[in-house]
C-alpha cells in the first residue's frame, strides 16, 4: 500500500481528530495514501464550528464508517495547553470538552504512524478567529468604529492575544515534532453577517448576495479595529490615529444617513458590484489608506514575530499563512477581500515560507486570484491553492484544478479534504497527480 504514495512533490490533506477516531490512525493514513496518494497530512490545533459545517453537506463525511457527521467545538484546543507557556497573558486556552475526543491527542497519535510511512506532518490553527476565547475574554476582541465588539475574534494588537499566540507556538514546538505550522484566518476579524460572523444570504434578484455587498465601501468602514491597543500601536508606528478615527467615523455615519430604500434599489441593479467605490475612497482619503496600511503592518508584524520564535527555537519548522482572496470574495461566505481583513500577499511574502491563496470557487476565479497573488509574492516564498474535492466538486472539476495549478507552476498540492469529499473526487485528484508525477523528468 505504501508504494502508492506520490513521491516527487508534496501532496497533503487534512487529518482532523474525529477523522482519526473513525477507524483509527493507521486505517486513516492508509486510506489517505490509497485514495489520494498523499505524503503529508495537516491537523488543526483548534477549530470552530462554522468551518466544519460549511463543507458542503454540513459536516457529513460520506465515506467514513462510524463518525459520519461532526460539528467541531468553537476554539477549544485538541491538545492540552501547558499553563507554563501562558504566564505573560490573561488568555488561558482550554482543551476540547467533547467526550468523543477525551484522552485523544491527534498530533501525538499521528507521530509514529506518519514516520513509519515516511509521511510529513503540518499543524495549523485559526489565529484570531476564535469564538470561544472571544466570549471568554471579551476585552480582547476587536472594536469597530461604532464601538461594537466582534465577539468571534481576537485583536492581533492586544498584548494578551499576542501572548496567547506566542504561548501556543512555543507549547507545540516544545511538545511535538512536525515540519511546518500554518496560520489560518490570518486577519482582523470583522462582522460579515450572522451571529458568529459567518455571513448570511438575502435573495436579491437571483441571490444569494452578501448582505454587506449592498455597498462594499460600508463593509470596509464597518470593519475593526479601534481598540486601545490598536490606537497605541498605530501611534507608535507614526500613524495619525486621531485623523483615521475621525474620518472613518464621519464616512461610516454617512452611510447610516442615506435613504435605505434608494440604496436597496440600486443594489438590486448591481450598482455596487465591483470595487470602484473603494478605489475612490483610498485615492481621496489619506486616512483610509493609512488605516488599511496599519492593518497590514499589524498582520505582517504578527507573522514576523512568529517567524523569529521559530528561527530561535525550531529552525527546521516552516511557517505558512493562509490568506483571503486578493480581490472579491472567498467561496466561503464569511470571507471577503484579504486586504480589508489586513492581509497583504506582498508584505507577508517577505516574512513567511509559504502562502495559501484564497479564491472563489470557479476555475476562472482560482486562476485569476492566483495570478494576482503570484505577482504580489514575486517569488519570495512558496505559494499554493487548494484542490477542492468537496462537494459540489465533481471528478472533472478536480482534475482540471490539478492541471491548471500545474500549468501555473504550482508544485505543492493540498487536496481538500479527505473525509468531506466523495471517493470518486479523491481518485480523480490521485490519478491527475500521478500523471503529473510521471511527466516530471
Ligand atoms: Zn485592536
């Protein structure tokens, strides 16, 4: 069975704790090799419910034997955090409370079976999207211009949040051995609709449309963060924070003063599609430009801090970041433009070893987003897009993604995701990857 693994380039797929408990770690890894040819798995340190249920049958895993549906807990860790690493922060992360996962340490359980097969392990976690910790520590959540706290996220400029992130990184590199660590949901959380920021649909015309896409400029002005820690960090970096605050408030309030019936009629005619309003705003309003740059500098400084910890304490561990689309929306409806969220492909590429590119669902969007991201990255780090094998993908779509990414020069394939995808889609990925492997000289 092991000789079926792709060996000429990295091929990975997620291994969630509940995946491993279905038939056991050995059966899981043998399945990953048999059905995908994967040589790497990545496993989360913590997760949150909406992401698990977003794919696409709502957390159903079609080819599992026992655990056929699983809704992850919000923001609880799958290992037992050691309090030793969290002295310099009020944030004390907690272990999963699900009886199904009790006593099970996915990373520990994976280590020997992976090395026995010659496979690699990556770990990753959503840094600032953590509804559990946000509700436990509301003072650490981002604040928008109206004073609203985004209680599904954590502000990256809050010293307690930074202490928590450092603690997690140091805790896992001290406790386990793995090849790389991934930073997921790498941005300043904003409310994209719905009680947990997961977005919601309305049915304008042939919907679904994003509620906030009624005017994307308002989406931008609605986004955090204006907490005291962002204020002092911005001033320290030389930003005119008073001007930023004042101008964002004036412009955001302007939206509330408009006649909603007229805005709504225009939105139905597509008047707010595209990003023209945002281009005007950034050109004409230096405070808005400064504000967006401050957010990007914030996220880049987070990546740089983590990279410097790794350089000192675990130099062999690579760092990667998953970024949201450079333009337009992610296919997951709770994500929009990466730059609004504070992530810059151009800036982050100078710090990390690899970037996961976000995009829409169609092949055309994947191509277009990846070309933009590639130009911004400028060869300074690795990059890749996921091969989406989850429904509603079909085998042909899976094959075309592999072929397109190869044409674009991608050499590191992530097949998403093993237990959520139908087997025929996984086989399509495996066969396309094997054809690729055979054409490499
Ligand atoms: Zn803040």
